[in-house]
C-alpha cells in the first residue's frame, strides 16, 4: 500500500542505496548493514561522513505542520562563507540531498580549477586587456 510506513521505509532504503552508489565508488559495509537494518538516519550519516569527510552537517526537525516538509539539513566545510540548506520529508533524506549537492559542487569546483583559461576564477584578462567571462562560467 503506497504511503504506508512499510512502503516509506522500503523507498527510503532504495533512495539510500541509489545515493550511496552515486556518491562513492565503493559503498562501505557499515552503510550497507545500516540500510538493511532500516537505520536510515544512521546510514545517511555514515554515508555523508564517508563521501565528505571534511564537511560538517546539521539536522533540524521542525514541529509537525500541515502540508509542510518536516526537516532540513545543512552542510559546510571549515572556511566556507555559507552553508547549503536542503529540505525533505525526513532527516535522512535531507542529509542525502545535502551530500549529493556538496559532492556535485566539489566535482564542479575541481573541474573549474583545472581550467587553463581562468584557473577556476570564472574570468580572465584577454590578450587585448579586457576582462572576459570564461566559457564554463557562462554555462
């Protein structure tokens, strides 16, 4: 029955498995065991720690409100000027969203740092002396 606690747990396990495969090349055994034991929040935390060891996170669960998302997670690294916030129906799903976002942001930053035009700044000074926007910053 869709929407039942059993169906919700089953879908959370599947989301955890898919996210684990996406974030890490090798899913740790501890994460697999936690997923199978329906310890979704613990699995999400272990996966976050494995995929983003240099990041911190914060989980917040709001009081139940009619028709609103119940929890959010924020993630950041030491020295970051801001933290990203992600809302979801459960703390584990919010933390998975934060982990996926930060992994994607880290990959994008690494690609930009490898740019031979701007070295990740997003702009460069052209041969004519004008400031030009780098191609990757336009996309």
